[in-house]
């Protein structure tokens, strides 16, 4: 039997939370003993845990007293960790979540989803009555792209899946990043007021972070070969840090390019295993058949998608960069940025300053893929690893250390070294008695490297149909952004034969969001309009010039 790796670890003064597959385990931070575990639940309660599938999103409050989780069944669960891992409530989310978070007072829960929306929920959940559900349906929020079955309050919406979001330290703003290269700064909780955009990424943005030492600075990364450092309130790019050359030698997991014609996961489910697609030429295509699956030909073009009729062409795995997490720490020698990438065997660190080059980026190679990491108060880092991973034979090197958890610490000169003392008891337990067994099928379902396939766009393959360049002109850009962002400009400049990386599904989503936001404007919910805050003070209107003579005025 094999074991689930720990996909998330949260460390508090009294307790440590281990998220492993569908299970939750609570350890005593001092002794390392397992206090509570869903693996020991009575059969009926355990069945409910397993039914939810692998935990995809999780977050804790500042005191590590409460935990929120969401799995494959889209159920948002709230757990009390101090009272024997008690399930306080569960409510249905409208779409599959991509991230969860608590506000500072732990009284509000935020959830982003694959339809690009962020909803807020009260900590205490009171299920709606049938009459309340009918009333909610009647007064359905005009800004929401889908119905919310649990009465969530819509904060904001993007035109493509949200990959990451965070609240600023004062919780006056919410910063969101999506798969269409956009980073948006909005008011919180009145997210319909867009303060600024940070535009310049050419690929998806999958991780964002605000250093505690520099609260006006935002660090972002995703599929681009560099991390970008912004003044997030003005939208100005301060500098870039090239990371690809440092990361690429340690990418141990490669991805197989998604076949054109396969629909992307929109939050409603995944494709059945074994489903195959091919394009079939012919004139006797039934009306509308070509629109049943995204990526199929339009009616009249003589092509049709059919299942399980022909094996797809063999594709070679390719190297894909997906930044997984970005954090920062203040040391005696200054502030440092720590980051990881999906499928890489190393953790990376560099000083938070201008002029950082590839030679300034240090690394610690664990010889096994890093799944996640947590920076501890003592300036050490608790790292989750895929201990079940085995390097392919053609790579030659074989790792013998199959530890699931290790600790490193900051050393002189911005380096990382092994730390065998910090959380020694916790690490020992996580690598031995706390391991949860899993079958090969269960590990496959866990899909810890799924972002390598899900994040990149493959809509503009050389042999696929493309969207016309005019679809990138005003009308398809984000509301409140400059007339043409740097990322769209780059796409136009490099578009060969009129092809760009923008799928019809993404364009449709963008147009839909613009329509509903336009409706909101008609109702008086102005975008970028000055509004009074709850304490009666009006935020100062800011003006700036970005990308030449484009002037943006936002509230």
C-alpha cells in the first residue's frame, strides 16, 4: 500500500493541522501526538468525509482554532479544532472553489471559484427555509454568473477562473488573479468598485503575495518566466525577477498537453475516464451537434466531435512552469521571498530588492516534488513533499529518502539548510504513524500535479481554428482596464496568421460578465466611481498614467 502525501500543513502554537487526501488530522505541536483524525471517525461520519473526495481547498483562522475545507462535492465545511475536530456546519458552494480564506476576525469566509466569482459567507450558517430559497431565486443577484444555493454574498466577478486572491493587511482591498493574466485590485467588501489593474503578465497568474515588511508591494507569478513586483495601489510594475532558468533544472514532473477539443473543467465536474475525442469530417452533421462540447467545429464546417472512436495521437510530456506559492520572511539580513513551483523538487529563495538576477536565487533540493510549504515564526520552513514520487528511469538518479515532511531553515547569505530540530516530534509523526494509506486509484484521483495541465491555455494550436484578432479589441477587455493592456498588446504583436490564445469559451464568459456589470452600472452600482465608506469618509480619487497616455481614474 502507498500513502497520501500531506497537501497542506497549518502550524499553530497549540496544534498542527495535516490535510492529507480526504482526511484531516490534528497534532499536538509540542509533542507531535495525533489528537484527532477523521480516519478514526465512526463509520457513518467517516463515510461523509470520504464522499467529499480529496480536499482541494483549506484555510485556518489566525489562531488555528477553526478550519474551513472544500472537496470534490463543493461542500464548504467549517471545523472546530479545539473541540475534538467537530464539524460545525456545511453548505453547498455554487461552483468548485479554487481558494478559501477567513477575514481577520474569523467571522466571514471568502471563497473564489472556477467561474471567476468571489463570494462571502457568514461564519455561522443558518440553512435557508423553502420560502427563503424561493425569495432568493426571485431576487437573484444580477452580477452573479450562477445561482448560490447557500445565500452567499457576491463580492466580485472575473471573466475567467480565479486562481488566487488575498485581502490587503488593512482588509480595505481584495486583490484577485485569474487565468487570463489579469490582476485586479477592488474595494472590500464592495468589490464592484475597481481600484486598479496590475497588467503585464502574458500567461496565467497562479500565485500572489503581499510581504508584511512592504504592505504596498505585491509579488505575482504564474506561467511567465519571471515573478513581477508591483506597487499594487498604482498598478505600477516596480521590477521583475527572472526565475525560469533557476527553476527549470528541478522540474521533475512534466505535463501532457491537453488535447484541443477537450472541454475545460468549468466547475461542474470532470470528464469520465477513458473518454476520447476525434474530429470527423462529413456534411451530414446534425444541427447543433458541433456545439455540444467546447472546441468542436461550428455548425456547417463539416466537423464533429465523437467519443471513443479513435485513440488520440501520442503526445510527449513537456516542461511547464506553474508557480504554486509565494511567501516572504524578514531576517536579520533583510527581507527574502520564498516560492515553489508545481512539480519541482526544490524550494527557492531570493532577497526582496531590485536588481535580483538568476545568480541571486538560492535553492534547496529535496529530490522529491514540493507540494506546499509553511513559514514558521522561528524562521524555519515546514515543507510538504510527495514521498511516493519516483523519478523516471531515463533521468538516472533515484532518491532513497521518501519523507513526506521536512524542515529547512534560513542560513547566512540567503541560503536554506536542513533543520532537524524544529518541530522534530511533529515531523517524525507525520512521516511515520500519521501516514494514511491510499490505493493507486485514490492517489490518481488526488491529482496533485493537475495544475500543470489545467493552467496553460492550448486554444491556439497550429492545427486548430483561431479567433480573429479583433476579438481582443475594446469590448473584450476587462472593465476599468486601459483600452489595450500590455498582455493583449503582446498577443497582437506576436499573433501569427491571426491566431491568439483566447478560446471561444473564455471570450463568451468575458462578454457575459461585461453585460451583467453594465446592468449593475445602470442600477447605480458604478465601477470606478467615488463612494463613501462605512465610516462616512470618501476614498480619495486617484489618477495615473499607465502605458503611455492612457489615463485611468478610479475610486
